């Protein structure tokens, strides 16, 4: 059995979406002064590797603390679309995806509206990308309206090409949260 960490580190150098707050990890207590060590963390809910809840784009949509935990884990599949150009098209999405968590290795490509609709028809459990965004606001709304959580800023997806694995990406239980940072992992074998 092997574990692949799919999570980017959180710190001052972590890229953030334009307009989002920068990440700050500020020492608060020091062992020398207080006998223990602790930091204060300042960041947006969608910092680093994170998951979007329906409330992120859907008025009245479920917040992250209300999305059932089973939506955040399941059999994963990496779809490598790095060689294509433009938006990811429906023909780039495999047909046998029901109940799976589909993770796109894109190098920055975003999903088309039609690809998002195919994912819904395919009854995926969740979707993710190595990119900062899965796609346009319309793509977010299409997926989130269907109750499909969206993972963004995943790393190390290239290590999972052609492998079957258990994906786990649990959010913090943020009350009324529109999303949450996650520690996403893949368990192989």
C-alpha cells in the first residue's frame, strides 16, 4: 500500500487566486517564551488545495459543513488532458466514470460547460483539477448545482496516471463555509 500526498503546502509562497487574501502563517507562541509552540493562520477558504461547496456559487446551496462526508472520498481516476489545447471537451472525459472521483491533470486547462455536463450525466461523486480553477463561473455552477464537490490546486496527479486508488480529501467543518482547505491523499493498493 502506498500513499500519495495530493496537497500543496500552505505558506507565504503559496499562490492564491487573484483577489483572494494572501496566506499568512504567523508565530503566536514560542517554546522559549511560553513553553509551547503555536501559529495563527490567516487565509481564505479557497486557499491552496481546497474543495468548493455548492454555496460557493449557488445561493442557498449547501455549505461545506452540510455536505455529506461520503462525497469527499471514493475511488479516484486521473484523466490526463495536458496534451490538448483550449477547454477540456466532453470527448476528453472517459465514459465509465459513475460513482468515481475524477481528477484532471491539466497544466492549466479548464473544463468546458459540455465536459461538466458529461460529468453530471456520468454520475461522478466529485471532480478535481491541478489548476487554480476547474473552469468558468458557469462550469462551477453546473457542477455545484448537481451537488458535485470541486477540488482545486491538487498536486502529484502525474503519479496516479493509470492507477486505481482511494481518494480522500476531507474539509474542515467550517460553519456556513463556501469551501475549505483539505489534506487530499490517494491510497494505492
